[in-house]
C-alpha cells in the first residue's frame, strides 16, 4: 500500500517544499533571579480592633473586626488596650432594648481596665504610654462597649483613673460602676442629712454588687454604728460572712427566699417583737436575738418591687429615705430594658412624694460620665477608697471573652455573688 502511494507521488509538490534552516531558540539572558523584598514602610492609618458586638436581643453576640481606630488620634484622647471588661445588669438591659435587628453593631461592657498604648498631644502631660488604668466607658447610645481589644478614651468625657498596684486588672474592671453608684447614693443621703451616725439602715438585695460596695462604705467609711439589716438568701448570708468576717456581728440577715411573697413580714415582726429570728444551719432550730433598733431611717433597695414601699408606714421612720436603683417593678434581667418607664405611681411618688408620703423617695439613676464626676469628684474619692483598701471589689467569676455566652447567661440568672468579668484578648 505504501509503495503504491509513493509511486503516485506528485513531483510538482516536491519542488514547492522549502527546506528552511531554522536555528534552535536561544535562552533569553537574565541578569539575576527575581527576589522577594520587604514591602516599603507605609504610614499606618488605623489601629485594628476586635470587639464583641450584637445586632439585636434575638441574635447571639459575635466578634467583629469592622471597627478601626483612625490615627493620628484626636489630641484630647488616648487609647487603652483593654485587659478586662466588667459586665453589669445594665449591659443586659441595653441588649434587651434592641428588639429589632439593627444595621449597626452595638458593643458590650461599660467598665474596663487596661494599659495606655497611645496618647493625644493634649493629654500627654497627664497620661503616658504604659500607664495601667481603669474606668467607666458609658456610651450606650453610641453603641460602643469595653469588650473591645482597644478603646478610644476621652478623659474629659470618660472616667479614667490610674490603677493602683494593690488591685489586679480583673478587680479593677469591676470596681467603678457599682462603687460609683453606691458612693453617689450614700453621698446624696449624707448631704441631705439623711445618713447620720444614728441611721438605722435596711438593704434589699444585700449580695447585689452595688450592695456589697454599699455595705463596705457604710461600715468602713461612714462608720455607721448600728447593725445593718440585710435581705438576702441563706447562701448570701454565708457568702457575706466569709467575705467580711469582721462584719459578722454588724449585720442582721433576713432570708428573702423563705419570705419571697411577704418580705415585709419578718421585718415588721422584728420591729414590733423586738427580736430577730434566725435558723441554725444544721438543726434548723430557730434562734432568737434581741432587736432594739426600731424602724428604719434609710431603705436601700437594689431589687425593686412595691412590697417594701407598700408597707413603708410600718417599716420607715417619718422623714426617712427610700432609695431604689430599680423602681416599682422587680428586677428581671431577661426582660428589663434600658431607661424603661417606671410604674406611673412611682412617677407620682416622685412628684407628689412630699405631700402624700411621709418619707423621701428617690429612684436613683447613675450618671457615670466624667462631666458629672468633675462636679462632685466621686471618681477620685472612689479611687482613694480603693487605694487605701477601705473598699474592694469582690469578683465572682472571670470568663475568657470567647466564652461570652456563658458569662452573659450567668449574669442573666441574677444570682451572681460579686462581679462577672471578661478576660479580653490582646489583639
Ligand atoms: N439606676 C442605676 O443607676 C443603677 C446602677 C447600678 C445598678 N442598678 C441596678 O441595680 C440592680 C442591682 O445591680 P447589681 O449589679 O448590684 O446586681 P447583681 O450583682 O446582678 O445582683 C445579683 C444578686 O441579687 C441577689 N438577689 C436576687 N434576687 C433577690 C431578691 N429577690 N432579694 C434579695 N436578693 C436577691 C442574688 O442573691 P441570691 O443568688 O443569693 O439570691 C445575687 O447575689 C440591678 O437591677 C441594676 O440594673 C441601677
């Protein structure tokens, strides 16, 4: 077959074939191999930030990397690298306020401790990089929180103090909000002449964080001689005794759990019968002790509700003072919302209190801003008390901030005994 094809070969085609002498391709000469070189230094325009945010009460908080702090920072500000963020019921109330999904992130945490990493030119004389600090960062409407790797602090707006060496970062992060609230309440009473050495005081919610500071202030700073009557659980009484053994004989504990529906009853009995009844922890036998302090001059209510107010005639002295941080509706961290309206009758009590009631009623709202602090100096006074170890923060639990769900759940149950603190990652 091959032979047949070759025999029929067209000779013309053979003449058309060009026999080219093509040189083999040559290698392109290269002077040297390409090498990776470091990128030239650029001007850093932002400090990257990792923060814990939420969009609504119905969605789980999450970490965000969207926030960036622009540099150079404003002259009157400084940057704090946050070590710890203190949680408070107000954080839950702020979360509960966002019932619809927001198209912006809202931060968590209103208290902080940390280290200054940058200072604006105007604050450089007062603050320097490396200073260990703690403070309150209260911007619920701006939506920024302290569970954030770095925060931009303006010392003329935010309360910031040098952290004394005798307290750690965790305790520092849980100090100022509740201590500040307690201090302002007691200062207010003292300035109105309602808190004196002869005051007989009742505290509703003796193991709330505000109360733990209030008890210390009343006993170690105001040096109130009378025994303070404390409404708390049996465990709460044991807890307070173990935290402050020197105050065991200075406090009278009344169990709120056994009298949940009628917390006024054991108090009324105590006043009218001139005796307190406690129960032996092992045998359960009642133990009677004399009580001769009579009605109260001051009721500090950190739980809320109407039961004590409803029985104010039998509990409070004429011209006594009733201060609540909650209002007529009992506290419920799963539902309470930030800046909610109080019961209308509480509003009337505030306006017509002096006419209708024989006692002075205050629904206390803490303003933790630096402007207010500069008026009465509460922050510096608190710093002195902390530094001189007159008061201390009791920390209940510390959570890595990645375990924020556990921390918020624990706080929400309303049974923490001391502060709940987040450990913030150095990002
Ligand atoms: N208006 C303001 O400016 C302001 C400022 C600060 C705080 N607050 C409010 O004040 C309240 C207290 O805050 P906080 O951070 O101090 O609270 P907290 O530490 O969260 O309080 C938890 C404690 O409350 C005790 N407790 C729960 N129910 C009780 C009851 N019925 N009777 C007595 N004790 C009870 C629990 O004890 P057991 O587990 O032993 O029961 C637990 O130890 C909150 O509602 C907060 O929002 C308001």
